[in-house]
């Protein structure tokens, strides 16, 4: 694939991106591959979309394959990690991106909608990281990047479940960063703001417009802009950065 000029290279690195069939996950998978990484494209339901990501990567000369796993299930997450090691011989980069929303004010939110969001968004990061860290510690190298959200920093009305899961990811990131730093493994998080994807299509138009007014840069972000930041954190240039949360939100949440 094109070396993209002076961008950080990831040649000979192997990456897993969870929830990589669409949206931000898809953009991350494509960007890591453009920088030279071999990418295992994880998906839960949408095999066709995941296949399209693999095809796009291969069309640009990159290396990728798709793997179905519900990463909120520990055994399936473990199988995902094993697939990367078996297929590519190693695992260097883990992007915990899988996530869903089930928005509702708390008085109307069902217990099921609470549980499924916490399990999908937060437990999946535990599942994948636990399995991945075993391999990374043996090699004394690793990059784990968790995709949180500004909702986990500032909170969003109607998203107590989603905000709690994304705030949990931030605490998880900082704790794990302390645990594995001695083995040359860094753990960071990105916190995207309003990035139009399939996940945000259900957001009412008036809320979208209000969010635009609140963003100092006066525009929404793109999945690619999140992917650039993730790729940097996955690179050797970011070796002295760990336990950090990088907001990619046009200035929506500061401080």
C-alpha cells in the first residue's frame, strides 16, 4: 500500500480491530493497513460489510482477513486473539472499538438495554485485552487503544448506559496502563465527539444541530480523523504515551 508520505509506519505489525465492519472501526482498519499493519477485521453480524473492508485493504496491496466473533463473550474474544496469532504469528496492536447504543431516559430504560450496552461496550474490552495481554507480555511489546467517547467524559442525557460504559473504558484504560507498562505495553483511549456513522443515524436532527452549535470548530468529525489518531497511538512514535485519553471532538469537551 502507499506509504502516505511521512506518516508513522506499522510494517510487520499485526492488529485486531473489533467492530471493524462499519464506521469508525472500518476507518481504523483501513488506516492501520495503509500504514503497513496486517489487520484482523472483527465483526459480529455483518459478514458482507467486513468482507468489503478486507477487499478494500487487499485492493490497496495490504493484508487482512475477517473473523466473526461476539467479543462480549469471553470464549469468542479469546478465539479472536488466537486467530490473529495463528494466522499472522503475532499480535502487536489491539483496538477495542466494538460498541452499540440503546438510548432512552433512565425512567424508560429497560434492564436489558442497560446490560447489553455495558456488556458490549465495556466487558468486550476486558475480554479482548485479557486474552491479548498474555501474548504481548511474552513479547514485551504491545499497543492497546480503547475507543471511548466524549459521552464518557461529559455525559449525555438519554445515554446513562452508553455514558457509563464509555466512562468505564477510561478507568479501565488507566488501570491497565499501570499494570502492563513494565512490559513495554501502552494502553490509551480516544474519545470521539459527534462522528456521523450508522451508529448515530438514529439521533434526532434537532440534537445533531444543537451539537454542531456547541462544537468550537463548527463541524462534525469524520471516522478517518479518529483513525489517524488511533494509528499514531499505535505507532512507535507514541511509545512514551500511556494511560491517556485523547478527545477527538472539535473542542466540544475541554479540560
